[in-house]
C-alpha cells in the first residue's frame, strides 16, 4: 500500500512538472511572437514612410524636391517620403555651401521655387572661350529663393554629357527631357531641399 502511494505521489509530481514545462513553453512562444510582431510592425512602418521621411518636417506641401550633390540625383518626393521620380543632375564645380557670387558652389539648405521661367532662347557665356551659348538653360529655369542670389535655379542644359558630374557655376542642371518632365509636377512654392556636401 505504501509502495502504491509513493508511486501515485511520483506520478502527480511528474504531471505537475509537465504542466509547468508546458506553461513555460507557451510563455516563451508568446514572448517570441510579440517580439516578431513588433519588429515586423516597425519594419512596415519604416517602409511605408519612405527613405526621405526624415525631411517631411521641413515641408508644408507636397510633392517636394530633394537634391543630393554627392549622388548627383534630384528626387521628387511624396507625402510619405517616397520618391515619385528620380533624375540625374550636375551641380557646381566646387564643394560646399554657396557664400558669394562667382564661387562656383551650389547652395545648401531648404528653399522654395519662386519662378517657373520659360528659358527657351536665353543665352549665357560660360567663360570657356566659346562665347554666349543660346538655350543655355534648356526649356525651363525653376528659380529658387536663395537669400542674396537671384540667379540660382534648376534648369536644362545644352550639355547633357555633364550630368553626373560637377560642372556648373552653382545651379542644378538636368537633361532637357528631364526638366520638361519635372516642370508640370511642381509649382511656385514647391520646397527644394539641397543636401550638404560631405566635408572635404
């Protein structure tokens, strides 16, 4: 009789142990599921925000423009921070933020388009010995409200081979077909963010 009671006690102890192990396993699975679900939610949120979401607090209307002088790109960005379209650009010969006229630097910071200028037929002397070049700005010149400078903007070019390099006096060049594509997508008041050059 005592032997049978001892066996019964051992069986109850093993049953309790099995129940405990099941509870521990269930708790661990729930914990792992919560961690996985949290990581997935964070990933989906970041994906939904887009790679330019860090600049959303700098704009008051959409779409807006982000220009990266290092990567030679201009992105038109939507309200979620996603790129709608990307174009190749050319920027100023010299690195850094524009400080004075003739320093051949592209300004850095947050600006607005303040004029959509039909630039067909406009000429400019690039001081390269070739004299004034007709249609120097392509079909459109999107002027920016850069403090202290009235001649900085985004425009086309008769030199499409310069795209992807540092070749301008300070403006942002696009291929003519790209400025034609960009122009109807923007308006006076569109925000333009020009990212700083890496430190030299």
